[in-house]
C-alpha cells in the first residue's frame, strides 16, 4: 500500500514506491471524453502496479529486514523517476531553498514506508490496506492544525464515521490489537502528515525535487542501518528487490499520466481497487483471506473517504489523490 508507503508532478504510499509521494497536478480543463477514459484506465493500472509492488515486498519480507527492503525499493524507484525528470528540465528543477522541509517530508515518508512494509510482513495485504485506507480521513483532520484549513461539519462527520470503521477493524477490547495493525495505522498517520507537507512544498518546489530529496532521505537513512543488519540477497531476490522499486517508480509515472488526462475526482476512487487486487493476490500467493471485521470496517472507511472526496470536489478543491503511503497526492485548500 500503502501502505506500507509519491511532479514529474507527484503521494507515498507510496510514494510511490512508498516514499515517492509528492506532486501537485492542475486538474485537466475540459478534457475530451477519450482522454478521460485513458486517464481512468491509467489510474486503475497504476494502482494495480502498486499492489504488485507491495505483494513483492510482502514476499521478500519473510527473509529480509524491513529497512533493507525500503532502502532497495527507494533506490530502484529513483531510476524511472529521474530518467523522466532528466527529460523534463534536468538538474535546474532540482534546486531548492527549502531543504529543511524536504528533509522533514522525507523523514515522514520514510516512517510511513517503514511502517507500511512492516504491516505487510505481519498482515494479509487486504487487512493492511483496509487500515491504511484511513489516510484521507487523517489528512482532513490534520489539515486544520497543520495548514489552518477550514473543515465543515459534513466532512467532520465523515471523519468521525470513518474512525468508527477503524475501530471495527481494530476491535479494541474484543481482541488483542496486533503490532501489524498498529503499524498499518501508524503508516496511515505518517502518510497523511507526509502528504500535508507535500502540499506545503508543492507551492514552490517541482515534483522532481520532492521525489528526489524524499527518496534520498530514505536511501541515506535506511542505508545507514544496513551496516548493522543486512542479509546478502540471492540473485533472484536481488532481481525481485530491483523489480519492486522499478514497478513502484513506473506506477508513479503512470499515475501522473492519469491525473494529467482526467480529474482527480474520477481517478482517485480507483485507489480502492487495490483491495480487490490484494484479496486476489493474497489468496493466490500466500493463501490469505481478510478477516470479516476488516472488510466491514474497510467498507465504512471507504464510504467515508469517498464522501470526503465528493465534498472536496463539490467545493472546487483538488482532492487528495491517493491513499497509498507512497503514491501521489493532489493538493488543495479546504473551505468547508
């Protein structure tokens, strides 16, 4: 997911590889129906690719520490992102006067990716996703103290209902809350904070610079831990690590293409298709099936998130574009 885990324009959870979350895209003006159809198709493809990436991370997590997987994922995700960036402005677009904010955004993205990857290692993918889907609700709640945005009673009500869905999934007092579930919830919180920082950065920074500095933060931070705990990968596993990063970076570029062709309000809901992919891949590869409580809670959270998306759209905002810890998120100001 997203995770757990976004310009060129880019949020996670990607992100993203989970740490590529970053850009802001202007909504397409009067796009042709054919372009909108292509955009929706690209969005659905991107979210499917993010799920494939997360599935590979879950597979590798059985034999490798989370920090090593996050390091390799961020490193290889830079390849497609920087290749496209070089063709669209080069090094000039990487200059910044807000290095401190870039570093803070990189650290929150790193925390989100780490927690999402850990959650994937402990939970069925669908269970992890169901909790991470709380990200847009947390964005709405945190946008008030962090960005000074105004949130009306309708969206506050949706946030409240969404958190009831989270409680249904976690079942506190009924069953022990596992560390995997707590990690997924932490990933959602860190991802929300990361996306809010992206909103601040995107007013002055290019998507390329946000993606670069965010991923370099992860590469340096997680790379430092390799000196203490590293498992030398086999050639097959090294290829899988490289593939997961390349797929994540490619998914980011595909998602950017989707948002260029179609309004975020039409593309973003396809994020929830990750749940279907997670159920199929989780069962086919790991023999996992999501818990009924997780599915019920996820349905409540998804409905709340879609309502928030609807309200943002009717208010003329560019809504948050992705729920994955590392996937792109669009930017905007809330007025009600």
